[in-house]
């Protein structure tokens, strides 16, 4: 049986809403950055593209953090450990690439 939007838990609907908003922000950011580059505004283009890349990196972190919170709340420790491991790998990947 498929879940309708009203059957989903509030946190899942919120996660879906955030995902859609971040997707739209990324599309707008990439489009704006490329358009500004074409129009000869390299400084503004670089700033917008940089912030868009921050969103692209931030989205998986927010998503996995939300899943971790849900799994801990449900006391599903197996999936909570997996989510914590993924979050740790994301953090390691980000920190190891910092100058």
C-alpha cells in the first residue's frame, strides 16, 4: 500500500520539503552563476557558485543527520549506527579536504 502525503510522518514531510527547497536553490544558484559568468561578472559568478556548492555539500549532511535523529528516536540502533557511520564519513571527507 502506497503512502499518501497525509500518511507520512511530519518529519518525513519536512525532510521532503527541505529537499525540494534545496534542489530549487541549487538549480537557481547554478543558473545564476553561469548566467553571470556569461554576462562578464566573474566575481559575482564565483560567489554564487561557491554558495551553491556549499548547499550541495550541506544537503547530504542535513539529510543523514535527520535520518540519524529519526532512527535514535525509534530506537532502531542498527540503522542509527549506519547513519552515524555515514555522517562520520561525510565529516571526515569534508575535514580532510580543508586547507
